[in-house]
């Protein structure tokens, strides 16, 4: 890591400093090393409270140093919003992450998201797998959330098609969630990418997944929802897709199936039929 990345990491590890504060600091100071060298009165002018300023870890802070060692051990790259290799589509959304933790390598081709129910049907799993496998053979990278069900099937289809796929986590880059996807997690790492905006050690709390979902859609030209019940997190991804100006697609399902209610409603409301 260079000095700028280390400075950003110290700020990102500070409890209470979120993406909005990081953007304000960069706008005010022009760089994060300059921000950390600034006196408290200037940091307050940039929007930080005295309480937050006191929480910023020093360069000798043990938790910060342990995180640096962990990132080195796991070969994690830090990509900030201000870096040239930050994903261009993600940069365009109204609330882009200030910092991404990356394991593996981001594919260069266009991305398309496939998401859906964790409690999917065998037919839904087969369809997600088949569509992902077909799309990667047409040089499209598949983005999903490494969740149980449809997400996992989409990643596996992309791998079987020997194409690109990106998994976006709702937890730290050092966490494998769900645990049963450990093998899939490491298969993805061999030639593809796993990313998150959450600091190492962050648990997979329910409140993190809407933020994860906005990144899935933000990386992608379009989002396909294969199966989703009413109230499903996949529908949140669909909402983000529309908000971000992405194409939204859905596959129809049997009217008796709970996992079809959400996608059938999307189709009724104008989602593209697949």
C-alpha cells in the first residue's frame, strides 16, 4: 500500500467515519495524507467532530497494523474512488463506495448481475446456472452476491463457462459467508474477483446487504432476478438497478410458488421478460 491508501485505510477503520465523511475530507483537503496531517480545527471545518477525530487510529495503532498485515497476507488490494482502476459504471451511481477491498482481479469486460432467492427451486437454480454459463461465453462478466441459492448457481455457471464473475460481499473481505460456500469462494479467487466495501472483520449483518446490493447493480449494465419472493433482498437490488438507470430483467414463475411472487410483480410493472 502507498501512503494515500494507508491514510484512507486509517480513516476507513475509524468507527463513525463513513463514505460521506470520506468524500467530504477528500474534497476539502485534496488527499487523505494531507487530511491526517491537518490540525483538529481544519478537520472540524471539513465536517469531523472532536469525538471522531479522537478515534482515528495512529500509524502505530495495533488494530490498524494487524489489519495491514492481514490485507498483505490475503493479497487484498485497496481501490479508492479516486483511483484510475475504480470500476467506471460504479463511479456513476449517486452513492459510490469510497473504498473497495479486492481479492483477485476485476475482469475487464462488461458486467451483468444475476441474483435471486436463497430458497430457490431446482428449476430456478438450473436456469441461473445456464444463463450465467451462456453469458460468459459471450464475453459478459457475471456479478452476484455469493449468497445461497440463485447467487451461488450464477457464480458456478460462470465458472463452468470459464468466464469472469465477481462476488460482492456484505461482510469483510476476510469472511466466507455463508460458510458452506467456502469452496466456491476460493474457486472464485483463482481467476476472478471478490470485493466488498466493508472493513476486514466486519460480520455479515442484515443491515449490510442493501449496501452490498447497490454495488452489485452499480457494477452492472443490467440486473436479472431469477426468483424472488415478496420482500426479498433481490427486489432491493432491482430497486437500485432502476434508480441507477440500469436495465431490469426477470424470469416468470409458477403463480403458486412463493419465490415467483416478486418476479411476477416486477414483470407486471414493466421489467424485461427473460
